[in-house]
């Protein structure tokens, strides 16, 4: 029976513990055991079954699991713990055969209690190993299809699980969890080294790695970080640095032209830097320390930036890209917004005329296609190119923008104006924009201005950044468009004054002429009195939009961009005469590259530091533009809609009154139209639109006062309260508060008794 017990513990099925009760056997081993013996050996039977289940299950994990980390853990369970259990069985058998007094009693009797005591410490450990294998892969999954359907653990989850299991009160389980944790982290570091040293995704187990290739229709490769595959000891900032280093190496390898430029300008290549990077990464040992990993990644990133990325992404290219973003997305070039709005209005007007000539055409015929929208942008660029004189130099920024800027349409259901970004750190997160889209105001369809992010510009400008730029662009364009539409009312003489003018004195000297002139004058005076409130409301709206644009463009966008561009350009420090520049292995100041020239040191920012500063700049601009305030943006969106309604009603009323004048003065009548009734209805709708616009103006000013009081003592995104900024790091410009805008928007204080009226003026 001793051999049967030892064989069953070794993983062989035994009739002693696994007898089938359905089979009729006259003499079985279980019948030879007394009830005390059977109860004593129950723990041995439980351990035997656990051994077999664990052995078979971890073998299935090692051969079928998609994660190399989980496969490594399963292999370590078999090769280390289960092998140690086999050696324990052999040791007990050897002591029995040698008649060791510690286990063999008098008359060569081996007590069952001694056998049970030898393996009692393994029961809890084997149960823990079985639970760990079940955590990696549920035991219910039998086939590969079941494995794919069921929830299986990823490499990051098993690493975090083992780190949690180390904190236990059982020394044997703590030692086993620590040993398996080292194996799992070592396997994860091998995956990391492939990406961090060569810029390639792991050849096997890439589905379990936290860096993923984004499914994109463009030809260029794009990579993102999926945080659910990230172990907890890796911070978001370290993960961002790892992504940056791998993307940089991938682009260096995939751009032959850039490699040629580097070979002529410097003798350092990525292969020559490989031993230095390997040495840095080899300092990270298991169990992995978050600080050690962050330090090694930072050193690799700074070494790569100082030696290679200065040629891959020169400062001139960075400044050119930022200038394009400022001039066209942030409307730093004001004529671009005016020409784009004018071309869009002309396209909408021509499409309306086409619908009037074809009354049977469906509403779908009014929707613009992508080609027509890009034609609008192309015509706007052609108008911009003609604004400069013949003696002016070629506008390189405009030529580059013509090639890479596009207007694209998107589905309104799947569009979100704000893209918060995947990283959730306070330093690197993009602004949380409110869900009120301004992008359908320009062309009556959801449309956004986008830019082709060509390599290597995606090292510091991402698609999430462009989404924020597109939302800011639609926001500023909507404000500028409302301002232009209201201002154009003053250019139409037929609306503002009596047009055409009265006839000369030869006509007015006659009795009939005097009667006609008196009737026209009375009609003009009556219309002027009716339009007085309309013009007052339009004047107040123009005043609000003009001062708001002056604050947004002048104090927020322009000054913030100047501050950011001066930081990107970087200062130059003079050298002391006769001093020599040391060339350390890694820069001492984070985010800078120092290159010696004759008489000065040029400081160039690290691309990842530049990307972080760029996100801080975007967050600060969006915060100052009030794009993060839901109530203000919602009211402003409604205000822009009501401006369009009022302008349309005024224009329509002017057409109706011209037709009425033809009926009264010239006798030209249209019997299919009742212009007098149309005039009454349109006057009523216009007055309602005016009241709505008045209400919007009051709500906007009131919300500005609330924002001013709410932001007292609050810090804008990007500012670290109580934290000392490192030298050379970017700090957003602290622009003037909302009180500067409110001082200009104070209309002099309306009396309390005048609040019952709906007019502003």
C-alpha cells in the first residue's frame, strides 16, 4: 500500500483513492482500509488529485495561452514547484527503503500518520498553485474556442495578482508567489526590451503587450498604449516614455532618407547606442522597482533624443508645424477665417438657389460631399494667396498648409468634440471638452478641420491633440461667423435706410408727388420705429462678440502661443571664454539637449517633453477660452443659432417689404402671395428672435460673472500648486482673468425697474 500511496502522489491514478463505485469489485483496496485509516489518508488523496489537476492544467496553459507571461508562470509551476514535490516523494521513498528511523518504526512498520505528516505542508501550497492556475485560465475551458470565449488573465493581471499574493502570512506561499512573480516580471521585461531597444512589437505574445498598433487606414504605422495591459508598477508617465522611445526607433528604422541625413551629419546610429541602452535596461532587476524602471527609461529616452532625434525632428520643423496650428486652427491668421466663412456662405447660398429652381429635389441634395467641402477650403486658400502683393516673398506656411490641411465630415452620432486622451495623469491629460459641437454651424453638416500628421511629427502631435484643435477651431469660427453675419446687416442699404432715395424736387413740387412722398415718409418712419429694438439688440450682440473675440484672440490665443513658441525656441547661454563643454552620458537637466557651438550653448527640448508641454498649452488655452465650462458653451451655442435665425428673419422681411413697395408704388402685384400677411408673421417671428437673442446675451454675461467668481483662487490646468517647477520645464502663461472681459461688457448697469423689459438697450 505504501507504493500505491507514493505512486498516486506522483500523479498516477490509483484505485486506492479514485475507485469507481459503479464497478462491482469483490476485493478493492478501499475495503482493506479501516474507517480511521481511510480518514487519515483523505488528505493524501486530496493532495494526489490536486497534483494531477494542477499538472494537467498548467500544461494546457503553457501550450495554448496567448500571453507569454502566463506561459512562463505555468512553466515555472511545472519545472520548479511540481518538480520539487516529485523530489519530496522520492526523498520519502528513499528514507523508507533505507529504514530511516525518522519514518520507519519497529519491526519495519511505516506508520500512516508519518506519511501523512511528511506531505501535510504541501496541501495548502498545492491548493494555492491550483487557484493561481485557475486565475490564469478557468478550468472549465476545455477547447481553444472555450479559452478564447472565457475570461483569461493577461500578463499584467497575473503580475499584479502575484504581487498581491506575496503579502500573506504563510511563508511557503510567500516564497512561491515571490518566485513566480520574478519569473513573470522577467518575461515581461523581455517583451519590453524588444520594443524599448529595437522599436518592434514582440514577435510572440504581442496581443498581451500594452503597446498596440492602431488600426488605421493610413499607410503610416501608429501605436497607442492600452492601460489594461499595463502592470501597476508602471506609471502612466513611464508608459508614455516607453511608447515614445519605441515609436522613435520604429520611425528611424522606417525612414531611409532620414538615415542618410543622419549618416552625413553625425557618426552615431541607433545600433551604436544599443549597448548603452542595454546596460541601462539591465540595471532593472526582478522584482521590478517602479523608480528603477522609470530611471532606466528616462535615461534611454534622453540618450536617444540627444543623439538621434535632433536630426529626425529638427526645431525648424517643430516651429513650422506649431505656426500652422496657430494660424489656421487657432485662427491666428484672421483673413483665413473670413475667406473660409465667405466661401462657405456662398456655397450654401448657391445650393439654396439650386433647390429653389428644382422644387422636386429631396433634402439629401442639400447635403455637401467631402469633395465639395474641400473645394471650399481650396478656394479659401487661393484667395489667401492673392492677398499678398507681387513683391512679397513666397508664403511657405500657406503652401505647406495647403498640402496638409483638409475639411472632413463625420457622423454626428459618433462624434465627440473633446478627446480626453488615454492617459489620466494630471500633467499629460488633454482637456475635457464639453459635448456641445459647433462644427455644424459653418456648412450645416458636422465638419472639422484636420491635418495630416506625417512622420516624425506624430512624436509630439497626436490625433487626440488634433481633435482638441478641431474643437477649438469650430468654436472660434462660430463666434467669428456670428459676428460677420451681424455686421453685414449694416452693409445692406435697403435695410438700414430708405432705398432707393426719394425723387428730386421736380417731382415733389406737384400735389401728387407731395402725397406720394408723405406716404413713403410715414411708411419709412413706421418701419424705422419697428426696427429700432432690432438694431439695438444687434448692436449689443456685435459689441459682445467683438469684445469676446478681442479677449479670446488677443489675450488668450495670441499671448499663450507667443509664450509657448518662445519656450520651444529656447534661450541661448553664452559660454565663458576658455571653458570646455563636458559631454556627459546623459544630460543633467531634464528635457534639454546641449550642443556646443562657437560661443553659445543651444538648448533643444526633448520631443517627449515638448509633447507634454504642448498638451499643457492646449489645456491652458481651452480652459481660458471657457471650452471646459458646460453652461457657457451651451448658451453660446444657442446664441449662435439665434443669431442666424434673426439675420434670416431680417433678410426675409426686407424682401417682403420690397415686394410690398412694388405693389404700392408701381402697381406690380403677385396674386399668389399675400405680402401683408407675410409681413405681419415675419415681424412677429423677428421680434421673438430678438427676445431670444436678448435673453442669450443676458445669460452669457451672467454666466461670465459666475465663472469669474468660481475661478477665484483656482489654478488653471498645467499649473502645479505648491510644486516647484524644474528648470527648463514649460509653465503655461497666466493670462488675464474673466474680469478683464467683464469690465468691457459692463453696459452701465440697467435699473431694476427696467428688468421687466426684454431689451438690452
